[in-house]
C-alpha cells in the first residue's frame, strides 16, 4: 500500500495499518506530481491521483520503511513543538524591540509563558530518552563532541536512525550535505547540496555555528576553508559534512569524541 504524505492527515491510516501488520509506504507528493507530469497527466482529481500513485508504486517501487515506535514519534513531535515555541519566542523578542514601552509588559509576560513551555517540553524529552539505555548511551556518545547539544543529539536519533549504520558518503547524502555534480558536455557548473533531511540539516546548521566557536577541530577547519577562498556558508556546510561523518563513525564504533578521531 502506497499513500502520499498529507501533512499528518495520513497518520491515523498509517498507524492503523502498521498495528494490523500491513505494509504501507508514505511517498513525497512532489515526486508523485512530477511523475504525473512526466506521464503527461496534468488534470488532478481524487480518482486520477489514486491512479497516478498506483502507477508510481509499480514503476518506482519505493522502499518499505518501518514505522517509528510510539515513543520515537512522541519525541519527534515534542522536538517539533519545541522548535515552534522557540520561533514564537523569537518573534516576541523582535516585537519587544519595535513596539512602544506600554506594550512591553504584555510581551514579557508572554515570553515568560513560552519559556515555561519550552522548559516543560525539554524535560519531557529528557525523561523519555532516559527511559532507554540504548538511547542514553547514544546520546552520551553524540554529546561528547563539543558543539553537539542534546537537541541535535535527539534530532539525529529520531530523524536519522540510519546514523552509525551507513558509510561516510551515504550518511552525508542522506542528510543532504554532500555536494552534487552539475555537468553536461563542456559545461561544468558549481556543485551544490540537494535533497536530504531538512530538519536534521537545519538543526545541524545551528549547532555548527556553536561548534566553530567551541570546538578547536571545526574552528581550524572552518578558518582553513575560508582562507582557501570558500564563502562562509559553503565552509559551514563542509563543516557539517565533516561533523555528520564523525558522528556516524563514533556511533558505529561505540566510542566517544577525542580530537584524534577527527
């Protein structure tokens, strides 16, 4: 059974099939739409969509992946909620800078409420992680790297379960930090990162901003790349690629960080 991702509306159906031990695959609707366009199918109705999805499943044969356990799903949802709360806090802090002083009391009150919610959600995630010895061990390994905090560690554990099981090229491509060639005949374009897991990459980007300040290995690497003429963002992406490869190796070997590993 193949279904499109529909912004969580498919979850009840997905979990019901999983509970009944019936295989199901959730596919990217953008890929299905491009497949339809390649077939010349431009119209869009429920009946046509169902037919296109069925043909997509037959031709592409998308890989059947196990549905995450309920605890893993809850941790992922809590982390998403934490990110939402942080965004709300940022918006309120920005308003504090531009709104008149009489409104500051209202904004500060809301900021305190949001912070309490952030602390509560963080505590819930910590509690869930602590209940699993395997997750605790993996978290300790990941956070042993200076610059890798609990949020990044938790995000990797929930959004990137393949970490520690793939080779360096595969894991970099899966995250979306492996530059892809763009060549055709004599044309040789710039290599750019594409695809990958957006949430993992976003959290890693923020973590790397910290890592290049507190981790001497990544600080040296970042400065070396900039000295070689790389743009700051390009240098950061390269550092992210180096970080995910290191984390992958640490989990695979079940060892904690030391500079010689890098």
